[in-house]
C-alpha cells in the first residue's frame, strides 16, 4: 500500500482473521470433548 494508514489497516485485518481461527478451533475442540454443538 502507498499510504502508511492503509498498510496498518491491512496488517490489522490479517491479525483479526488469524484470531478468528482460535475461536473456531475452541468450538471444534469443545464439541469433540462434550459432544454438544456450540454452533449450527
């Protein structure tokens, strides 16, 4: 990106997307351990 603010925004988006993976992983592990669906 040509502008510093856009570069930082793009970096923040990648962090947010990456963090979402942890949440999905926690839901999948929770389902495996308890047998209960946390999402549908």
